[in-house]
């Protein structure tokens, strides 16, 4: 079955994380993505080693499956002409250059929309393409700090820590892919493409969500709570005899069931703990009592008791344990694809499940310039032209 974006052609002029993650979402859903990289060097994540497989960066692989790969020197007139030819037949262009770079190449939206009025042009940036900080560089780590994320991540009183995943970059890529699909939907009605923006700044502001809304409403600034939740207790990791376990009690009904399951009957109707607002007010005292209990038990015993009573609970897996889990395997989140130099390559699957037009893992991440000759041939260039381009460093 074909993916929902089959027939959509995407030209990717992005690198590192947010832009490539955006285009990979589209590729997984059937779009034909042609990724343009710098000749001889490629996307900088090709050099993010270790880890690697046969010299290929696993970081690069994680962001570029289902894509064709070509190289073009965008600083040359011929390279720019080739991009314009590709744009004529493209539905989407994604770029994450610094502000003004595409215009310097003569490839800004105002130019490209004249070539193809149906083009959806997606610009991914750090602080947005307008405003006093539009020219500032931004990386995920910087934005975790700037965006308040690190102020609420880590243990109370501890030093600022980065989230283990590049959450701002990844979420920006997801927002960008949503923007592209929405613009394609709007094009069905208007017949015209449009300019789409997604920035790390606006993503992290959006992700403050209930914390941000709380500050706007009350002026009270939240701090670090480790694994705990600012509005719910108990809702965190607890130390056990052999490790840690997650206990998540989001309402008073489950609180009562938890107390019965763990035989903590004295706590169930205690006025300090019976309702969540009081549990939050007495957080430190209650967490201390619960920790004293959990430290006397094995993780498996606590999880078994709580799950048997319908209380949300679970282990803290490492990533290998996650990827080996039967549920992850059953949901086809680990798939294999043939790689030209590695052989069969295991890759992460497609998280969205569509019953009639599912996404799929069809192609391994491209080698540097793997598809350049084929793509240029479809544009009408001869083998002699292509050889000349290589000699001149255009491709």
C-alpha cells in the first residue's frame, strides 16, 4: 500500500537534526525526498562519530532513511541553476540555513515561488526569520537553556542538566512536518504554495505548555523536581531494593487503590494525603514515607502489585531494553532495510500507524552523493555534463 504522501516531491536543503528530521517524517509517509549535501563533506552529522557502522555515522542514519542523496555546490552558478530546475517539479523545499543564506544564493522564497507558485517553502531556524535575534546561532543545548527547559530539569538544588534527547530539535522537526502537510492541504483549496516557518525558539515556548500557562496566570516560577510532577503526587520514580520504579497516581481514586494495593491503609484517608491538593502541599513528607516503603521491596513486586490493581507503574529501562521489548517489536518499531555497504541494517520504524495508507521503511540512508547521477540524468544532463560538473566541484 502506498503512503499518504506518495507523489509528493520534497527537495531538502537542510542538515544536522531539525530539518532532516522534518523531511524524514515526510519520506516515511511516502514522499520522494531528494537530500542535497555539500560535495566531499555532506551533512555535518556524517562526521558525528562514534557510534558508527562500517564507517557510517549512526547519527546521520537516524535522520535520513527513505531519502535519495545528491551533492551540489550551492555557491556556484550551475549548482544554483540545478536547484531551480529541481524546484520546478518539487512540491516542498525544506532549508535550515542561517538567515539570509538562501537569498545570498539567489534561492530565497521570493525567487523560487516565481519559478513554482505551488511550492511549499519550509524554513527551519533557531530564533525565527524575523525579530532582534533572527541572526543568532541556535543549537538544541543552547535552546534548552534559553527556553527554560533546564530550569525545570534535574534534581531540586542541583546543577542544570540537559535532557537526554535533543528534544527541542526533534520537536521543531515535527512542527515543521506538520506545517508542511497543512500547507499542502491548503494548496488543495487555493492552488498556491506558501512560506512555512518552524523555529527552535517557538517550539520550546510551545513546549512549556502547562508550566508556561501557570506562570502567565500566577507569576510563580516552577523549579526542578527531579522525576516528580509539579501538579501531582505521587507521580515520580521511587527507589527500591534493587533499583527504581515509576509510580504514577494522577487522581484521588487511583491514590486510594494504590494504598490498598501496597497495604498502606493508614495513608488512604489521612487528611494530609487523601486529596491531591494536600498531597502536593505535603509532597516532601509523603514522598519520604513512600520511599521508606519502596526501598524495602523489589521493583518487580511493586510493579506486580500496582499493575494488578490497575495503577500506572513501570520500570526505568535503558534504551537497549526498550528496543528489545516485545511490545516495541510487535508494533514494528524496529525494521530492517538493505544498506549498500553494511548489508541488512536495523532501523527505527514509523511511529504513526495509518490503516489504509501506512508509512514504511523502504530505503536505507544514502551514501554521500549516492543518487546524484540518477537525479541529474532525469533533469536532462548527459554523462559528459555530469563528469564536467564533478571535475569543476559543482557536484
